[in-house]
C-alpha cells in the first residue's frame, strides 16, 4: 500500500534511521489506514536476545500513594528503554506475592522490581532464573539482589525524637506486619529514640500487625480507652496515620494528641490539623531502582548486589507539634 519493500516497512515500524521522511510518512499513513499494530510476541521471537521489552513490578498496593509514585517514576525511566511496566499488588501477602511473581515470569518480563514481603527471597531468585531482580523500598536478607530503599530506621528515630522534643513521654507506635523489613526498621528507630531519652518502651503502647487505616483506627480507640493514655502517636505507615487521624477526630481529640507519620498522605497540608511526616523521595527510589535493573538487563552493571539508601526528609506542619497536657 505504501509502495515500498517489506524491509523498508520494517525499518519504519522499528524506528530505524536512514529512511527518507516522505517514505516514513507514506508507511505511517498506510499503517493508520489499515489499522496495523506490530505483533510484539512475534517480534520477540525474532530478536536474538529474546527480550520482551517489559518489566515486572510488584508493590504492596498500587493504590498506595508512595507505591503509585514509585510506579510512575519507573514507567518514566523505562520508557527510554522502549519498555513497558506490568505492575501488580502483593497486598502484603507472601503467598499472593509468589502468585504475582509467577504470573509476571510467565509473561517473559526481562526483569523484576519487587517490594518484598518475606525476609527470605531465595524462592524469587530461583523463579526469576537468569532475569535480574532489584528490590524496592525493602532489603531482603541475605542480600540476593540490588536494593533501593529509604533510611527507614533513621527516619523513624527522627519522628520519635521530634515528639519527645515537645515533652511527650507516652508515645504510642502503630506499625504493620513486622514480617516486612521496613516495618522492623521503623520499629527499631522508634525504640532507639526512646532508649536514648531514657524512656522504657511500654508494650501496651505498641500496636503491631496493623493492616490498613481501619485497623489503625480501632487500635487507637483501644489506646485511648486504656488506663494510661498516650499523648502522642508515631504512625509508621501513611495509611495507619490516616486511621489514627480518624480516631482522634472520632474522640474529639484534635489538637490534643500529637501525631507524626512515616510517609506522607496526599494533600496532608490541607487537613484541619496538617500532618507532620517523615517524607520519602519515592520518585528518586523508583528512578534509581529502574536504572539499576536496566543496567543489569543490558549488562552495563555487573558484580555483586548493592544497596542504595535514599535519605528521608521531614515536613513539620502542625499535627506533631502539640504539647502534652
């Protein structure tokens, strides 16, 4: 239809150089008129490297703002590689994580980016075979692949020290499943700050294994109904902070209970009591993780796995600057 050879069509469709602009236009017009779409599976069979030009991504939840920012940064980075990202959620469920990983490997992705749940990820390396794996936001032990993550422990310590600096001595902790490496690191940062201040940790003020904002809300109702009520809360995950805010509002305690979150929430500066939070550079984490994976795929990066730690920030907005009664 374009009046050119098969090879010329192939060069235009594959964006190869050396084709006259008028020929490119003729081929593009013919493709549009015919509704032509390249068959990527057939193209991959012809490639000598057998690459699918696709990357698999497994995060805790694609609905979580942090995970969504990481995802967006990865998509932008791999676009330069002319690849696409297939993103799935693990729901913080180790079995679902395995199911999702198997689904991505069956689709012949060129590599995997994974926010791991369980500490031992040796099963994932066996499943991936010769595909590189880069871990995002959490570091498995032993280190079986490159990892790009925030300084969880230092960020949590800073958040707790901030509350202690306002005179709080009863600081509650809300955290999710300690099976997750980042949750353990944030718990340890909280304990570090208490120990440095000479304050014994109160097991009754530590609520672990919380999944989602409603669980955090209920945990806060229990904390505020106890004989010794905390005057401040460190929520070690953004959705847990949302649940804490709802509980504080339920009980009419806004402005009386200090709250600091690890990781931000969208529009948190617009809340009635703007949220003070440890901030993570999700864009940087996603970009560096994608670069690391692409380097492993192309062979530009070799050698043993490395850990890249991205510093956290701290946004002071009001919710964490409440003095104890």
